[in-house]
C-alpha cells in the first residue's frame, strides 16, 4: 500500500525539470539506489515592517501575527545517504533554543520534532519534503537559512519535482485547533500587491493575500470549517505546480480548556 501511495504521489509531481542528479548508493541495500536533486530552492524573505496587515470580509478577519527577528537562525541536514524504509536524519539547528522542526511530506503529512536527530520513513519513488523551523508558538520561521526543501528519490527513476519554480506549501490550520492560525510556506516566489498572491477560501469567503505572514483567524461562527489556499499570479490565474492548490482542508475549532 505504501508503494502504491508513492506511485500516486508521482503523478501529482508531474512537473519535470532539468534538475541535475547526484547518485548515492544505499549502504543497507546496494540493489536500490537513491538520488537527490543538487538544485537548491530559495526563500524570498518577507520584508520586516511595523504594519499589522488585516483582511476582513463577511465578518471574518485575518490579522497578521508579527514575527520575531530570527535572522541568525539556521537549519541544515547533515545526512546525505538514504534508503527505502526508516532513515535516521541528523539536523544542525543554530540561533534558536525553543524550536520545533516541522516536516511536510508531499505537502500533506505534517510531523514536529523538538530535537535534531529524528527518524523518517522514505518510500520507493519521489519523496518531497519541506523542513522548516518554527518558534515556540509553532509559527513558521520564514528565513532562507531556516528551511530545507529536498526530494529524495528511492529507486531507478527520474526526478519529477522541479526545485526551481514557485511552490506554495500548506501548513496551518491543521485538523484540530483551539485558536485557528493561517500559515503557509512560499518557495522560489514572493507575494506582493503587484505580483503573485495567495488566494484563501475560508468556507465560502475569499481573501487575496499579498503579504507573506502568519494570520490569526477571527470571526468564524461554526466549529467545523473548510480552508483552501492557491498560489495565483497578478492576473488571478493559478500558477502551475503540484502543491500550488491545497484543495479543501478541513479543521475543527475546539473549546478552550
């Protein structure tokens, strides 16, 4: 079933590119090779300012959560050999003490780790994962050195994920929350009033976000909600990419204890 799931993911990652490849023989099984893209994605860091951006429509408000200065924070992956199955990953975290490492696999499965040595499972096929640091409130740190985007390919197949084009990753809110927060991660692009934007659909209410930040969601009147985010160009057209339309995500607002 896991191999079948990986094959399904491959069809979603059908944006091929001319990524150069680095072949690495697995120590555990010499019959299965792994390779990773040598291309490196970049974060265009949001501008630091004093403005608190707020979007309000139909009684719902998105209120910017101001981020602290994490300019000296960095995340590095020391591991460079991979295999099908469970892998021991070793990260190097600097410039922050109270943190989590958030890992999004294929823009869907989310896990948190509060220490740098972890274990993750890689399936046969393309394994795209975004790792980034979060602060003590689990807000993503939007710094170029505080993230890693990798595609580990297990088996003799092509790299199907283009590391050099714009990508939008869905992060928050997750399925259950007491205080809903909108947070997402942008790679190889920024958003601005006269540029690309993020279209957010909360239930039946649409917002066009032109500032990359985390936002507190206020004014929702029911516990069960639906959210969808899409990366669009300045003309409102969806930018092609395997993750640039999150589809509908459901989340439930629980009562405060």
